[in-house]
C-alpha cells in the first residue's frame, strides 16, 4: 500500500516497505527514524533521503567512493548488532553532503552513514580517529 | 547542572549502568574513565557538537542546488 507525505519539496509517494530505518536517528536528529530514499531526477552520484516524520528534513547523500576511492568503513560487532546483520552481510558507507551557500560542496567523511540492505537499517557512526573531516571538499 | 567535587580515584554513578571515574589530572587536562553499556554512544562534546551542526546544515538545501551540482558533476565526468 503506497503512502503519501507532504514534504518541503512537494508531495512524495512511497512504499512503506522501502523505508530505511535509522535505529538511533542521525546525530542531532535522534527522534527521526524513518526515511525514504529519493532518486535524483538527473543521473549522477547524488541522491537524497527524506524524513517520513518531519517534512522539513532531508539529506543529500552520495557513495563517497565516487570521490575518495580508498574510503572504507567496516562496522564493528556493536554496529552490526544495531544494523541487525552478521559479519558477512553487505554494508555500505554513505556520506552526507553539505551544500553551503557558496555551493562548494563538502562530504561529511567523519560521520558516515552505514546502510545494511538486508535489513533496510542504517546508523550514523563517528570515526573519531580518522584523518577525515566533517567538511571534506570534493577532490579537484 | 549538578556540580560535584571529586578526587582522583573517586567516581560517580549515574543510574544503574553508567560509572564515571576520575583517574588523574594531567597537565591542563583531566583523565576520566567511563563504564557504560556497550550500545551507549559516548562522544567528546566538541565532536558531537560539530556533527550535530554539520547534520543541521546538511538538511538545508533545495532541489535547484541538487540539479546544479548534478549537472556540474556529470559534465566533469564526461570531459
């Protein structure tokens, strides 16, 4: 059964089965758990997720390996438990994209999202000891 | 805010499952030990604040931005 929600981009129709559940929310948005994945109208590496619970909240995401070939985040046991997956299950790292007023896009590689397709669950993790920053400019 | 004075080696218990121990002062810093359930998220305040801010900023964008960026990226790739 399709559902529709009003967002700040207009009305969006979605299948509840496709909801990605952020079991802990995102950092600073701990109360928002359910998001739907929105394809980009144009082809390209960017897509976005829309909160089902708050029409104002949406994030642009990308697979960071489009830009940083060796970027890799492997979930530890605790993170796998939160995602509901085992050691051999697939898990993708995605970066939140920030579009500042000057439109010089940055990727948050310090706090990527881990997404498990098997369970449709996601979490945001913090890589405290990594060389990556919250505002990593796209490589030129 | 509850303010307590503790000596090195002394601790604080919060609820049933969080224990904070003040280990030592080291230069201008204070080393503390935290025992908490494995699933509890523990962050340094400034790291947490930075990611909160970044997430909040990242939620402010519009479809025109996305279109413009996508066009720019696709164009770059096809060069």
